[in-house]
């Protein structure tokens, strides 16, 4: 298995290289550049031209690519054109925000979805099951921004229970207990919105797996041995029906850094999704390329992780 | 396993569809319901908007002013006048302003501020005298060095901002300093601790509105002097704890999200009456709700005009309004930009080279109805390329191209554009089909409706107008195409902000790359030069020059103004002494609050 993992990691290098070429080329093909948005009668066009020249944007693309890749190998992804800050520190801040939000969301998803899925499957066609199915249809059908705005308006503005924007209250100093609590407080609304939307697939998988498992031979065997029903569900069926979720776990872990554009925008939460969209709009090349490379790397890593996890939880699968 | 993965794919595909559907609707959601009622919105009388909220209630002691920064992304956070680039940072900077000169009528510099300007036009020199005994927020004295230091930042070869421009090079010795040949700018002299003398290559009327290279802000030299110029933009002195001369000082900051400021005890006009200001971002989709529920006292930079109905009936706020320093226009392409020579080349065979055709297009646009119906009166028909705020320069006698389809038809008939094959559209003078390509910027749903309405207007006078690329164009792509004189653009709709010096030379002269209509005549050149000439140092002469230029632009009908704009700023009723009047003498230190929290809508 170790051999395979090393091989997979090595294969990532050419994959990432191709991705970097693609994204670099595509980014340059977009109309405009980071300085297009600067035109005002107060700005001297020659100054903009000079900045463009200084930034090397007038060089042919392969020259620009060469400079970029050489710097990237030294861990330097350049400066953001829009934020005038180094790309790594910019992404670092946002990644941390997004990480906390995603972690909170994922925990909530499992907390809500696992009991619902298992019980709905166990008591198939009961009122509880029907309620759960209805719940997943509704959350499946509702668009993110509708749910996000509804939750924000109701709990944020109408009831005034939760903060409506940002990731932390400005009055606390970093590192204090109040700061931590304020961060958590700001996570609740966006976290819940993401969690409600995220539960659908987990519930449906679990439910159908449990229903499937009920008629499997190993369950019949266990029952004929006289194992109590409670134990059959908590030991035998539960483990087996978690398999499809385990298959996603790798992606879920790496997806913690991807962020959600809608939720972040609605709740004014500065994370990765928002940064990505914004840098696209402003043609902030250095940020765009760094982000896509990061996302690409994360999905490759995620698929590897998923395979490894699967081979651990399901002995029938072997990585060769 | 197989079955499972197929299910997974379906779920994923369905999710993606949902997401894709969202992205199309994301920012239009707030528009819905506005136009669907079928009722025409009431027209607003923009002159009725107050400029100032005085509030006669008794003020509380201190308090925190809450400012909503309406932005869908984080702010950049460069708190130094020499470096900042966008309107959001400017809004925050206004509370910690190092400005030397306030402005009076027509945005001319006034000498009631920290600095007094006197200009020796003959010797091409300006002298700035600053007030004595003024202290920075950290208690250090404010001296002439702090007035000189900004010039050394901007002129430095490592400077990363956009302000080392042709104007700045007008300072004697700026170029040498920028090239690294001199240690200082030779034209800037420190006369004594409170006096600075600056020599220029030429002096024009612009200097009285802060142009010609004159810089209107001070920078705290004692805080910045040890930071290399190229590192300034990342330094804490700029990002976290700038020392200021303004009414407030930044105390805490959450990067990109919010800023907490406290009153500056050393403020030269006396300590502000409120204790704190907290500025935090709010997304445009929820800005109205935030004002309604009293989350903020005031919104900055302004409230979107096309969503006015969401706030107009709230009883906890006052909506202040003032004319914006901007105009929208339609431009007719007349030539190309010669990038080698750096000048405009007019093409006499351009599709819209006949002035009567251009005038007919202008008369055929029902701007009045669009301004009333779609913008609820918050836009009005523009008649000139100088907004009326510049009362001395604005020509109110210009007729403008008021909607008149009959006149448009007559102009077209007389000019030889006739419908010979009876398809409802006119052919050109040679009888060949005429299709005019219009480029416009994509924005909200409303922009689409508006442009379709205009296309309908033009159809009614017999002109076939189509959108370049078949739809409205994304901002960056739009300016890329307009700048490159794309052959598929015959005319385009855009807008310019004028800033506080409305001098049009940078937008309409032969050498101006921003002259996107690519139109120039010897007469226009003369008129443009007259506006910024030496003679124009006499204000009457300058006003007259502005007038002549406006008339010629009106006659040429190459850049036709469409709307003047009104900007709206909602203010909570607990705020006392808040003014958006360009001429107001009410400043931040006088602002007070009359309740502990912003008032909610009942």
C-alpha cells in the first residue's frame, strides 16, 4: 500500500503541472487585467501602463509563466494586485476562517444527519421516516441563497439573536475568551445554513443503506443467533452503512478549505469562496492561480485520502 | 458499488444544477417584485432630499457611531492617502483624515483648514503655511516635514501606488528624484517648521482645486520614516495603527471586516463629542434590512439608487440626497487610437460620422422615461458634460437632446437615411442596410430592461440597433473592447466620475487615451487648452472657456450625456449634526447621538 501511495503522490506532480499551465493560460485569456478597473479621469493612463509594465503583464505569457513557476517553487506566489498583500498571507487568513466555518458545518451535518438517517431507515415508512424524507426533499430543493437570506433575516434581523455579518466582533482582542466566543457566535448562522443544506445526501445514503442492510444475510445470521435488535443496529448495520460516507471523507476533509461563495457573501464572512469570486472579478491573477492550484491539490489529495480510508474501513478493497 | 456511484453522480449533478441556477440569480434577488407590480413607481423630487440632519433632541454623552460599509467583499485596508485606491478605504480614511485643505464652492481649496495655500502665479510657486501647535494623535508635533514627506513617498522609485503621474512630474525636480539622481525633490523647500514652498514647471487653474501636482494631505513622517517605501503597503503603520491628524484614531481592526476608532484627544479642532466609531461591512443584499433594524447609523459610501423603494418608507431613518460628481453618457466611435504616436486618429468614414445621424440617435432615446420609471427619478436627463454641482462652470442654458422622435425622424430623412425596402428599418445613404452596434455594461437585471427599451425606441424611429456580442458585457471585457476600438462597437454607454476638478482635458483631448469616442478637432483642442490655460487663472475666463467647450461638445454630438445622478445616504434618526452637503461646515467632531442605540423601524 505504501508503494501505491508514494506512486500516487508522484503522479500528482505532472497533474499539478498541467493544471498550472491550464489555469495560467485561461486566466490570461480573460478580458481585462488587474489594472482595467482603475480607469478614472483622475488616474493618469501612463501610470497604469507603467504599473502594467512593472508587473510584467506586457511580457509574452510563457515568460510570465516561467517567472511565476520559479517563484512558486520557492514558495512565493507573489502579491495580490487588489489587496497589495502577499498572496500567501491573504489566503492564510481566509483559509483559517473557512476552515473553522467548514469544520463547524461538517460536525453539524453529521450530528443532524446520522441519527436521522439511521432511524428513518430502521423505522421505514413510519411517520418519522416520512417526516425525514420530506425534510430532505425540502432542503434539497431550496437554493442556498434563499435559505441563507431567510435565516439571516429571521434570526439575525427580526429576532436579533445573532450577528449578521463578519467573523468576529471588533471589540475583542485576539486570544481572549471573549474573542473565541465571539468567533463561535458568528459561526452559528452561516454554519447552520450550510449544515441544513448539507444533510440531504448523508441522510439519503444512510437511510437507503440501512434499508438495504436489513435484508442482508449477516443481519439474518445475527438475528437468528439471538443478538438483540439494538445491538444489530448499533454494531453491524451502522458500520456497514457508513461506508459510502467514509468514501467521501477524504473529499470532505480537503473540502474544508474550499468555502462556499453564497454563504460567505450573504453572511459577510470573509472566506475562500468569496476571495475566489472577488479575485476573478478583479482579474487578480496571482490570487486566482494560487487558489486554483490549491483547490486542485486538495482534490487530488482528497481522492487519495478517500481511497486510503476506504481500504481501512472496508477490508474487501485493496489498493494495488 | 456501481449502483452507488451512479446515484452519487445524479446527486452531484443535481446539486450543481441548483448551484448554477443560484449564480444566475444571486444578485438580482433584491430586484424582484419591484417591477412586477405593474404600477409605475412614483417619481421622486430629488430636490426634496435634505442634505443635513440636524436633530433637535437632547444628545447623550459620548456614544458609538455605527457605520455600515456597503460592500460584498472585504475592504482592502490601506489607510494612507498616498496609497489607498478604492472608495471603501477612502470612506474609512475620512474619519482619520490628514487633509490639509477643506473645500468651498466648486471644490476650490479653502484656507480654514490645517494649511493655507498661497500661489505666486508669476514665479510659479505655491506656499503652504500650516497651523502651529497642532499635534498628531500620538502627541508628536505636526511640522513642515510631515507636509513634505508625502511628496517623497509618491516620487520615490519604489512607490507602489498610482499617484506618480504627469501632474506630479509638474513639480520641479520630481523626475530627477524618481530616477534616483537626487536625494530630495529640488522644487520643494522647507522654509521653516511651518512653511513649505513648492516650485512648479507650470501653473494652471487646477492648482486651486488641488491639481498641478499639489498634494493635499500630510503624512506622519515620524512614524513612517524608517519604513522602506516599497514595504509601506504591507506595514502596520499603514494597515493597523496609523497615526493621524483626524477626528478619530484607529484602535482595533479585524482585517477586511471592521474597524473600531476612538476619539482623537489631540484633534486640532477639539475632541469629538462621540467616543467611538465602529465601521463594519454589510452585504448589498441586506443593507436596507440592516438600516431598518437599527444595525447602523449611516451607510457608506452610498445606497444603490435602483433599490430606493426598500428604504423610502422607513420611519427610523432620514434619507439624505445630493448630486453625484458623475455623469452617464453615450459615446459614438469616430476613429482609432494610434498607440505609437499616442494620439487619436479620426476616421471620416466611421459608421456614425454623420452628425445628424448621431443627433437622431440621441433625440430618439427616451431617457426621461427611463429616469422616471426605472430609477424613480433618482437619475435625471443630463444636458451637459459638466454636472450642475459645478455651478460656476455648468452651462444651464444648454437644451440637451430631449426625447423627440419626430425630430429624430426628420433629421434622418433630411440626411438621406431612408427605408427603401420597407422592412421598417432605414438604410444608409447608399441604400445599404444599416445596423448600429451598441456596447453596454452588464449589471443588474434592470440594465437589461433599460437597454432593450432604448433599442425599442430606436426601432420606432427606424434605426436598427443591436447589442455588440448580443448581450450586455461584463465590466472588464467592456472596457477592453471599448479601449481597443473593437470593430463591433459603433456606440457605447458608460459613465465618468468627474472628481472635484471637472477639467475635461484628460478625457477629451487628442492625446488622451481615455478619449474613447476617438474624436478631436482643432477647435476642440483650443477650447480644452483654454480651460487650463494661464488666462484661465481668472475665474470668469475659465467659466467662459468651460461654457464654450460644453456648447461645442453639444453641437458635435459625439459624446452625449444621458443621466445626472443623485446619491442617497440613509442616516438613523438618533444622529445629530450629520451633513453630506459639499459646502457644509459641519464636520465629524460635531456629530452627536441622541440615544444609546440606533432607533429601529416601528
